[in-house]
């Protein structure tokens, strides 16, 4: 017997309306407004009958030139926070528990709190771009296997509570850890401004702390546990829903404040339009992107290795035991997940003219798109959703998961 969700049964018309794609004109108007709000954004979004949305250069771009730093409506794990010692301590702590190193990444949210088109912390769509932010010479993880030499538990605890200070760690300062104002142990931020933006955008409904505005924190805890044990994309989906609810409530309050009476009649007429407007940033077709935030630990150990003698020998006497304890995982990055409104408009090509790439100055997890070759004004900007150096058959198999068969200039030549 098929189980029917009570919400699906009760709200079927509303759910169907939310899942219906917006008309092309609404999508065009939305992106026109979004592009106008982004200072220095130099491309246009156009609708194409065959391929849907596409991004087109509005000026000529040189090879290596920055095309876009896209702001996320919501996501998570986008900036290392705390101290270098805390990062090492947490990584060793989780390593000792046998958990993956991603648990040891003490990362927080970093928001553009002035961005009215997006919330902040961290588009659930079909196209996933794995934005690997390393080049051939400095990869996130070492290719060789380093044997780990465990450290005493007391040393690891001292790293995490600030009792140990490593030489030259002040050269790699990180934003201080800002806890959730609601009192939960799930969310940490890079600043109070980011924490406040997150709370007002969606976290107030997803917080499990004392000040939570959630209907049931018990149910929320069960949901979070399920997401952690299965797929954390559920967390991102919850943020999208909470974001929509709070946008709807804000619009509803503004509307009702202008009416002194008969508010029930007003809501009968405006309930669905307000909800659709609140949902619009999601419905225009944002796609999820997985971003890599480079670890400061790799930079730190490379810095020590590049010191002149005798400073190098003196510093390595202190730092080497920690490097030995971390093994290969000293250089592992943290992967964040987010929805990006503008990057999501870029179509795939196995022979792209742009790529998602993290430069040395790009440490905050925003989507960064750089030109791979000269791009002329009016030319479509394309990126690769997959590893474009794979054989033709493997590329097509991977792209089948995205629901299309690639017909770029490279694929017909290799088919």
C-alpha cells in the first residue's frame, strides 16, 4: 500500500503550483534584476528554446580573466574559522574517531548580508559542478601515502582549547568562531553579521537551540540525524524551504499592515501569489554546486618548509609531529554545497571556455568563474559539469545523469 504524505494530500494544488516552472518572461525579468544588482557583472542571461538558460559575454574577456564571483542564496561549509591550531586539533580528533576528515573541517558560513536576492549560509537542481579549487602543482590531497604517527589525546585537546600555539600560525589568521545566537550546536559562523543574516533568512526555523522558532525541535533533531546519516543535501533542501517560508511571512506582514480590516479576505486573494513570489529564487532553476574551500593547513606547512635556515629547522621541530599525525590528510580541503543563481545559468561543454576555479585570494566559498581562453562579446560562456578529459563514452554516461547528451564541438569529433 502506497503511503501518502498528509501534506501532499491536503496541499496538492499549492505544491503543484510551486513545482510548475515560471513563465519565460518571469525568468528573464528575474535575472535582469539580479544582474543589475551585481556590480561589475559583465554577461547576460538568455533563454534558448533547445538548451534553456544560457550565459553570454557582454564584453570581451581575456584568458585567465575573472568572469564571475557568484553569491549564494544558501549553502554550508564555506569558510574555515577559528585558529590554525583548532583546525589541526579537530581534524586529529575526528581522525582518531575513525570519521572522515570532512567532519574535522571547522567551517562556517560567510554571507553577503546586503544581497536581497539571496539569503546567505549556504539551487537544488540537476547540474552539479564540482568546483575543484586546486591546480596541478598544489592539489588538495597529496598523491603519496604518508604513514600517520598518532599524538597523545592530551595534545589534541590542548590544540582545540588554545593551550598550544604553533610557530608562525599568526601568519594564517582565520575569522573567530561565532556560535549560533539561538544556542544550537549545529551552526557556527565567521562573524556576528553572518550569524544574524542566517538567522533572519532561514536558521531561526532550523535551529535546535533554546531560541529556536521551529514547530518541533525534537522532530528537527531527528531530521538532522537522518540527513547526517544519509545525504546532507536534505539540509540544503530544508534551508530552501525555510528561506521561502520566512520570505513569505515577511511579505505577508507588509501586505497586512496596509489593511485595517477584512484581512482574511485579503489573504484569500494574495496567499498564493505571495508564496509563489517567495519561492521564485528557487523556482527559476538554481542548480546545486559543490565547492571546495582550500585548507589553510597545507599553506601553513608549505610556509614552514619554505623558511630559510635556521628558522626552518627550529619551526619544524615543533610542527613536524603534527604533520606526521595528520598524514596525507593535512592537505584535504572541505567541500561546501550551495545554490548559485548565476553560475546555474552556464551550460555544459566538454570543450568549455570557462571554468570554476579558486585563486589564492578566493577563500570564502563563493563561486568563482575564470576564462580558460579569450571569449568574445556575445559568445556563450560554458563550463564543464564533469571531467572533460575522460574518454567520450565515459563523458556521455556521466552526462546522462544530467538528462542530456552533449553535442559540443568536441563530442562529434570523438564519437
